[in-house]
C-alpha cells in the first residue's frame, strides 16, 4: 500500500518512487524504533507535503483511494497503521486551500 501511495505521489516519473524503495530494506528495518515503524524508511510525509505544494490534485487521488478503502469490507486492513496521523493534517490543508 505504501508503495502504491508513493507511485501516486511521484514527481512526474514513477521511477522516482521506485528508486526511493529500491534499497532492499523492509520498512522499519532501520535503526529507528518509534510508534509507527512502517514510516521510518519511507518518505511518505515528504511526498505528501511535496504534492500539497506542487501538485495538490494528486492528493485528491489519494483521498479517493483512502475513501474507497475505508468503505470496502476489508479495505481498512490495507491502510497502514498510523497513516491517518500523517494523512489527516495534509488532507485538511488541501481542503482549506480550495
């Protein structure tokens, strides 16, 4: 799911998002720790903020995906733990900018 989100948010070239994840490490394998280990090695917040600044329409696609997942029978299981903590403030900012 995180990879797909990065592909949606990639700056013009989907290979950019693939390169971000090509290190071979699994999310959370870093030396971090923290509450949401899935986000330690994946620059999701940075990608969301870049999209908010440069191409906010990309966030509309992410919002549609998240809405569909939340409404699907098992879709909520596909949304990474802690994603709402990152997503909700970014989405609120996008809506305020309209």
